[in-house]
């Protein structure tokens, strides 16, 4: 081989070694970091779901008592015991809207004008 061939082969081999090092180190490291992030996100979601499960367990415990069942029946469904009367109180009507006189026809003359 000539010197010129040696000068060409060494940079090519060095470039191949650098690419090989990238494939063996950088890309697996990036994948590993991505997996760590996904695991962290999953752990946070799991903690949130565990908290929600705890709240739901407390709600189930509260619904086991007859007092809570009666309260929900009265408040949410308007149920009453035999002999009781239920009254519904309507909300106040909305206040009327004040409209300026002649609106929106302030530029037009009144209908009864000659």
C-alpha cells in the first residue's frame, strides 16, 4: 500500500471507531435516561392513584353507616320517611335587565312621530 492509502485509511478507521463508540455509549445512555423519566412519571401517577384509592376507601366506609345513607337519600334524592312532608324551595328569579330607552334604535325617530 502506498502512503496515500495509509493516510486515507486512518481517518476512515478513526471515524468508524468514533461512530462505534457513539452507538455503544450515547444511544444506550439516552435510552436509559428516557426510561428513568418514564419510571419517574409512572411512580408519580401510581402515588396519585393510591391517594385516590384511599379517598374512595374512606367514602366506602362512610357509606356503610345508616346515617350517611339517610343523609344522601334526603339531600340528593329528596326522599322522606313515611309521615313526613317534603317541600321544595325555589330560588329567587333573576333581576330584570335595565335597558336604556330607545335602545338599540336611538338614531331612529319614534314610531308615533309625524
